[in-house]
């Protein structure tokens, strides 16, 4: 009996041992630096000087008067079209790959491969694709009889070009979540719909989509947070006149290029508050939807 109780106690601790590395990483890389950055936001520290002059709320007051801050926030809002695009394409890919045929696992791996590739390396490749004169995309357009466009080199299409890159690189993650949800749909529900004479569209509309609601809600929250955190994509694919730069790019510029670390930390905490509020709203709405 004692041996069994000891075995049960050991099993209770097993999940915590698995998540321990991620929790430790979260504390070292995210939580501790964030707590250290909070007092810096009330100084004019340049990151190059050993002294920090306390300036109170001056950085925050300056922030709300900064027109560039609002411009970058507006640019970031344009990227939210990425959320429905990635979820839609991910769902389509999951439906197409949710079949039992020989070699289907290879296609799943190929569709997921861009997710685990280096953003920097792939962005360099897309930078060549987007070249207006000799790029792959314009060569395809001209071959089909269309005129080429500026892509990342045109302020009008620069944001869209980055969104296309983000969707291509990230839709595999949504595909995996949706694929897991599709394979979790009870077989008896599918058989009942067949008996009732439902066609393919009716099954998808009235059975598949509702039963995928947890996956929809999870991906919505994760992708919205990702939009707030965009940096690598816009840093590697900068549009003319910084037309693709978001608030995170501005934080980087102020903190590491202009050596205004105090101001950068203030912007970081304002962004954190915005993300926290949006996430809490999403959590409340999704929780009510699930219940």
C-alpha cells in the first residue's frame, strides 16, 4: 500500500518536471528582465552610462505626445488581417490533409516545415522573391500577362508583402492545431451525419466548424498576441520610409540605436498593458463562448 501511494505521489510530480525547463526559461528570459526594466522606465538611462537619472513619469508623458508612436501603432493594426488569413489557410490545409492515404504524412511535414525554418534566412529569400525587376513573383506575374508590382519596395504594398510572408511561414502551426481537432471529432458523430444524408458542406458547416471551436479560440488568442509582438519579419523586410515598422521596431530603435533605454522601457510597459487588456478580453469572451 505504501509503495502504491509513493508511486502515485511520483506521478503527481511528473507533469511539473516536464514543464520545469519552460518555466525556468520564462523566468530568466522574460519575467526577471521585465521586472528589472520597470524602474528603468522612470529614468533617462542611455544603457551606455553607469548612472541613471530619475525623471518620474516624463517618459510616459513624452510617449503619449509622440506622433511616431501613434503612427507605428496604426501600422501594427494593419497586420491584424494576418489573423483570419492564417487561420483560414491553416484550416483549409488541415481539412485537405485529414485523409488516410499513403504518403500523407510527408505532405504534413512539408506544410509544417516553414514554421521551424529560420525567419532571418527565409526573409532573405523572400526579399529576392519580392524584387520588382528580377524577383520570382513579378516574373510569374509577367509570364501570366500581368504587370509587376512593387511588393516590399512600394509603401502601398509593403505591409501586405510582410503579411504574405508571415502567413506562408506560420499557417503550418494553425494546420497542426486544426488537424488535431479534426482527428478528435467522434466517429459516431460522422456516422450519424451520413445516416441523416448530410452532404460534405453540411457536415463541415454544422458539425466540423462547431466542434473545432476550442481550436478557433486558441488560435485567435495566440495569433493576436503574435501581431503585437511582430519584429523579426518587419526588421528583415523593411518597407521604404519604414512603412512596415511597428511599435516593437520603434522600441528597438529607441533602446538600441538611439540609446534611450528609459524611453524604450516605458513604451514596452505601455505595450504590455495593451496586450494584457486585449488578452484578458479575449479570455473572458472565449471562456463564455466555451461554456
